[in-house]
C-alpha cells in the first residue's frame, strides 16, 4: 500500500469517526442529555440581632454546626428587663387610673343626682311662687331670686352630665377590653418580645460561617455578624432548551460532584424554573431594544431545572459545589446504558481535573 493510499484511508476513517461522533452528539442531546453546568446550593441566612445591644455571651464558634433554635449569642438583657418592668408598672398604673376614673364617675353621678333633685325642687317652688306673684301674695323679687336659683341648678345639672360624659370617654369600656389596658398590655408584650430578641438563636439547622463577633461589641439591629448555611441542599442544572423537550418531573437522573470523584448519585428531576432573566421585561418606560446578532446560528438558550438526590451524600458539600447532571427521559435500555457510561466516564475524569 502506497503512502497516498494509507493517507486516504486515514482521512476516510477520520471522516467516518467525525460523522459517528456528530450523530452520537445529536442523539445524546435528545435521548440522554447531560450538562456540566450544575451546582449544589444551600439557603444562606444572614445572622443579625433584631434589637440594639451589647454582646454579653457568644455560645458558638465559627464553622460550627448548629441545630434549629440553638442559642448563638446573647445581648445584655438588663435594659430589656427594665423595659419589661416599666411596662408592667404601666399596666398596673392603667388599672389604677381606671379605678380612679370609676370613683370620679361615681362622684359625678352623685353630683348629677343632687343637681337634678335641687333643680326639680326649685322648679316646683318657682311654679308655686309664680301663682302667688300673680295673686300678689309674694313679691316679684322673691320670685325672680327663686327663678335665678332654678336656672343655676339647671346649669349645674347640665355641667354634671357633661362631666359624666367626659369621664366616661376617658374611662372607656369596662373589663379587659378597655383601651388603656389593651395599650398597656401591648407595650408589655412588646417589651417581653424585645427581651426574647436579646437571645439570638438559629432559625434553622446549618453551619455558621464568617462569624465576626466578640463579647463587648455593640450591635445595631439588623447588622449581620455571620452567615448561616442551611443543611437543605438544592441541585440546579442548566440545559439547552432542545435537550429538555421530552424531560418531565420525576424522570431518572444521575449526579456526580467535582468534590466526590468516582461517586455517582441517583436522583430525580424535580421542578423547572419559570424562566430566565432575559425573559423578564421591566416596565421602565423605555422602548424595546432588539438583540442584534450577525450569527446565522445563535447561541442556544439554557433553562434551569432542579434535581433531588435519592440518597444522602457521603459527606457534606459546601454551597456552590460544582456538579454534572445526566438525565434519562426515555425508557430505552440503550439510551440508559450510554447515559450511565457517559456519567461514569465523567466521574472518573474528575480524578484528573
């Protein structure tokens, strides 16, 4: 065989290999899609106090795993205890004020009854004197004096009624529904809540990270002092739109992590994201800005889905750990075999890079 013949044979073999690889790539993208654009994420909570105060005690250390509700640190509780005591005294004062108003109302009603009796008597006396004045048995001066007393008594009666109305408005309703008592109880509940907030506890189980706290430091409400990385993990994977054409929630999947080379974890397709940022329109008043591209074949859009593991990890992984996700959307033994071969090869390659 001449050198030209050997070269031609090699060219034909390369072309055949390229065609086979290209066909395999097209089939794999539809029947056994795979992506290295995946990562494990965990919810990260900013740990911050809800009230101002000076740190009295730090109960944890950096990178420590904590349970939900576990004490992280405590602010000086004395100012909050004093606030609770002040609110308790205010509640007691509100009850005392109500009793004083009850006594004042009783006295005002007694005054009203006396004024009513006096006005009633003076009205009768004025009527009698009016008859006697007309028959000239008494002087008009005495009648006018009695009439003036009657008008004064009527005014006192009206003033007593107004005083009762004023005291009733100040007193409010009786019983536990009284406004003054409800306000005092609300202030007491708020003071007790702030006292409870002086102890900062973990909202959920996780690991503390970047803890920057020391005893004696003064913290303002809402100022973060650490990050709490939750134990719950979510694996998100980005695929080309075409590859997800026949993928449905519940389909089988496999996941390998860069940090755990050689380990293949069984998983299931969970949920699909509703869209990507490029599909989010902002109502900012500007005109549309069409995308300009001189490419004949544009870049494929990627959509995100989430997978959940069927088995626990052999060891905890940090948030942001990179992964590769293999999907099996078809009940085809050949596609499943090739897919598992792909993911097994990638898991072995992770020993190298």
